[in-house]
């Protein structure tokens, strides 16, 4: 497995327009029509980053569905432990992160990122052990939606957030009163951790090259959670079938999506990323249908349409912002 090489966020970004304005640029470079305008490059980066986020969402929700089927074997904490340990091993081997030369602030950021991942995973898996996958994700996504409202500086994003929230509420059946209260609280706690994950994933991506920070943070999360998994599951964690399934969950739910999201967060505003996360309940409902045989009702289908419409609005807004920026630059 090769971890994609991501562009660093900090420092000046070279674009065709800035190159043309440079005194060292040749006349041919200044007049070449083969060089795309900065706005086109921005749109490609934006759409590519959005594609990364959506791919990550599909991977993590199908991984969650697989994890739900694994819980009778290893328990909720055991599944989280297998997921985090396997993901940490894969990322450390592939990335081989450098551990020297980092400041205290760097280490503080990556440690908090790791604790955030441990908390997010632990709370969410405790939730889906008590309530269905779709409602659990619908509750969890309220954290990123709240972040989008607080972080956004554009009024239109509030509209998309409201539309996505309507879809989340509809997906829940208009209320969560019939669900296990403890499971609901776990899901809401996971949502708070998810919002924190978005913030610290972006900060980690700025401080560490490629996916080094992610690998180190995953190791922190695995070390924190290992004692909890041993206490709950004991020798069940050593069963070959359980280990194999847990490793598959790790790749689908941690290694692949977290790497894609970390790269995307270097290019997308946190508010835009958070609203895109509104697709998670729809993806979870689809994964529940395909993997866990949970049928979709007409109401759930309408809810999915709402969250998809909200995410499409985010895409159009992001592309439109790129066009506006290109016009202002000219």
C-alpha cells in the first residue's frame, strides 16, 4: 500500500498565474495558452478533495457495518482495539514516520489527535452496540454539522447545513425517543469527538509531512485503547478469524478513510469538510442495507435525498468560490 503524497498547506502555493507574473518567467511561459488558469486548477483541487472525502465516507461506513457484525465475537471495545492496533501497525510500517525533530507543540497536537480518535471510535462503537447503525450515524453527524455552523463565514453554508440537518432528523424518524438512551448519549459524544477530530486532523496535517502525523496519532489511540480491549475481550482478540475481520475493519474504517480525509483537510475549509460529512447517515443506511440487511423505508429514502442535495450544494458552492477567486485574481 502506498500512502498518497499530499501537498503541504503552509507556505506559498505556486500557480500558473503567479508563475507568469514572476520576473524570472520566460516570455513563452507568460503567453502559453497550454497553461490552465488558476481558477481551473483551484476547481480541480476542490473537486478532487471533495471526491477524497466522499470515498472516505463510503469506506468508513462499510467498515462500520462489518464491525457491527463482528461485535458478537469480540465485543464493542474489542472491535475498537483490533481496529486501532491493526491500523496503527499498517500506518507505522507504510509511513515510517520520523519521531525526532518535532517540537513540543507538534507532539501535543498529535497526542490530542490520537486521543480524539480513540474517543470517537470508542463512543461510536458503544453506540452501535445499542442502537441501529443509521440512527447512530445520524446522531453522530450532528457534531460536524454544529462545527460547520460555527466555523463557516458564508451564509450559504448555513442553508446547506440546515438542509442536511433536516435530512438527519428525517432519517432518525423525526425523533430518537424509542432508542436506547445510553446509546443515544454515546452517539452524541462520538459526534463531539468527530468535530474535534476534524480540527486536529487539519492541524496535524499542517505540522507533519504526508501521513506521518496520522500514523503517530493512530499509535497513540491504539496504546490508549489496548488495555480496555484486553479487559473486555481477553483471548478472543487472538482468534485468527477475529483478527482477520478486525484487520479488514481497520483498513476500511481507519487506514483508508483517515488518510484520505487528512489529505482533503489540507485543501478544504473545515466548515466545507464538516457539511460533506452530512452524507455519512445516507452512506450508513446503504451499508446497513447491503451488509446487515436493514431495509430502507420511503422516509429514509427522502432523508437520503436531502443530505445528498445538501452535499451537492457544498460542491457547487466550493466550485463557485473558485470561480469568484479566479475572477478577482484577474
